[in-house]
C-alpha cells in the first residue's frame, strides 16, 4: 500500500498547477498571502504558476508586486485597466491559465494550505470542486444572512442550476471543466453557476475561513442586489416563463370577468356597485402589468450586454517572475488532456 501512495503522490506532483487570485486593494495582506501560497506550491508540485489579477487596486499593490516578482518564482501579475466584478476579474486569470488543474482562492480569508486537498479531489473527480465555507455566516451581519436565504430561494424557483450554498471562490477545476466553462459566451461571468451548468462531476470540500484582516470586506447592499438580479436573469429563462403563465391566468380571469358582466347585463341583474371593487381590480392589473414590464426590461438589459461585441475585461499590463518554470525537464503541460 505504501508503494501505491508514493506513486499516486508522484503522479499528482507531476501535474502542472495554476492558482488564481484577484487582488483588490489587498496591499496590507499581500506579502503574507503570496508567501503562504508559494510555500505550499513549492512543497507539493514540480511546476506551477500563480496568477495574481490586480482588479485596478488604488493602494500600493503594484509597488509591492514589483518587489515580490523579483523574489518569488512562477508568478504572473496582471493589472486590469479598470475595476470589474470579482468573477469577471477571475475569468481573466482563467483565460490565461495553462495548468492541468486550476485553483481559485480569495486572498482575504481562504487558506492556501488546503490547495493540495482541492487539487487531489479535482483530479479524482475530473470536474469541479467547490469550497463550502462553514463559518462564513457567523462573521456576517443579519442583513447578509437574510439576503442570502432569499437569493437561494429565488435560485431554487427560477434556476435549473443554482450555486452551492455557502460556496465562495475557493474552487478546483480540471482542464476539461475549464475548457467547457470558457466556451460559455457570456460577458457576465458567474463561475459558481457555470460550474453546475456544464454537467461535469461536482464535489465539495468543507473548510473554515481564516481572516487575514480584522473585518471581511463585503459587497454593499446595492452591489449584492445587482449581482443577484444579474445571476438570475442572465442564466435562466424561467422568470419569463413564470410571467408568461401569470399573464395567461390574468387574461383568462379578465375574460371571465367580462363574461360575468355580459351575463349579468343579459339577465338584467345589477353588478355590485362601488369604487372599491373597480379600484382593487385596476390596482391588481396595473401591478401585474408593471411586473411584466420590469421582467422584460431586465432581460433586455442582460441580452444587450451579451450581444455587445467587446471583451468582458481589458488588461493594462502584465509582469512575470524572472523564473517561470521550476523544473523544465519534469514539465508536462498539459499532463492530462481535456477529455
């Protein structure tokens, strides 16, 4: 059994690993995070690349990266020209990654020591592995928890493929899974949804976040609301289907109402008098009318964004470490073909 373990470990060590993180004004934790991650990669893999996507940081991230690139091997630093959503920034790294296994993680709280576990599980499943944050909610306000529950409720109603609950951006992807994701032609990138959409095998790893600063930086209420709306309306036609059914039911109800009026008039029966019934009916009708308009407007916005003939992100510049391949003789990229 011991020989089998050694052989398995040797095979995994030969895989080329791509690790991707998005930097967003993370100068205060950057050096510690990079060192932790590089130490784990050096210890476990012959060859790797660590891609750091700078989401147009306004702090000293760029200056710090200049010094880090001189000291550490196999780093790629990519500066985006303006700030994008985290998943769009991550997609920039995914487009550049050349590894057999691709790992994404967040600098502010994901533990790099779990990278080997994600790599092994990804190789075993040849699909996608989601990291499930078991202690994340405890560190978030009540408004976040309520909003998250509502979001997942809507996803269950409107989605064929809802994102895993409590999943962050600590993920593992096989080369085949990444190739499938990059084939989805969408300017909006929702990796946690796309992972469920492509049909590859899925597994999860529970883990506890480790704070690198006193407080977690989180999206504002409006950013979270816009993100939730974008996820739902960009990845499912079910809201349109629900509104279609609802409109049909209301139309039938109005037809029955008209028939009731005609029948009452025919038999010379007076209808219930008063403005209350008419007001209620009109209010319901206008409410449904505007709901339908809102749904169509949202879908029109998302469709327009998808049809725009421009890339989802723009790169300002790139920089690499002086040494990008640790062991040229042992490099086998791509070790496992996309099958």
